[in-house]
């Protein structure tokens, strides 16, 4: 029989929290407007979600856009992650769908901003799966309870596939419930604080 000291029964909430990288922790490059990413990264088929894996020449261009000096941290969000890490209450997972041709730049960036210290584990899509399949697989594998991402089409897909997980669509203007397990939020802190 397990003996418990009732005085130690304070409520310790431990969750497995998952975070997207680009546009949640790291800014898009200042020279490129956000709509460009949406236009060029997704294929134009409105019935199914599909992301483009760029050809060799475009990969070179994209590698330049991923140089760490063009990818500054979203300071407020990075500070929040550091605070969560210091509190040591939740398990923190980075789940990013960055493709394999960005491996070198991504490792440099993760090291530069201390992401390797902050997260329990970091996962990248270096095998070039479709981003939504990759994230779905990782959320199931690591039993992620809450996940935040700036791609609405992607989190909507994930929310349908993972009804037990609470999802947050990180955006600049809206705070509202979209699905029973999907909230729009302008504040990354909701991932830990939302009741
Ligand atoms: Mg993103």
C-alpha cells in the first residue's frame, strides 16, 4: 500500500506542453511579409492540406532566409519559456516542421538562443514528412497535452486528429474558441495558464 502524507498533497499540475518554432518563438525574417510564407509554403488545393518541399535552387534561397541573424527571437515568448523551464513544473517539447535542408541553420539557431537548454526534447522534421503528418505523429508519440502553433490550417487538422489535446492558434488579433479543443490566442502564456 502506498502511504501518502496528506500535507504533501498540494496540487502540482504537470503537463506535457508542445511548441512550434517559427512565428511562435522565432520571428519570421523582417524583410519578408507573413503572407509570402503562407502563399509559397502551401500548395493551392483547398480540399486537402499539403505543403511544398522546395526544389534545390529555392532551398538555397530559403537557407539564406534562415540564417540566425535574420531569425530573431520573439523576446517576450522566449522569456516565458525560460520562466517555465526554471519553474520546472511542466515538460516542454519543441515540435517544428522545418525540413532537412535547414538542419544546419536550425541547430545553430537552437544553440544561439539556448533552446537546447530550455526544452526537455526538440523534434524537427528533418526527414521531410508533410508538416501536419509529422506534428500529428509527434503529438501522439510524446502524449502532448497542449500545443501552440501559428498555422491555423495545421492546428485545425491536429485538433480533429487529437481530441484529447488542447490546441492554441497563436495569432496577433483574435482570442476566441474555434473548436472545443482549439483556441485562438494572442498570448503564448495561455498554453500553461488557460483553465
Ligand atoms: Mg510556425
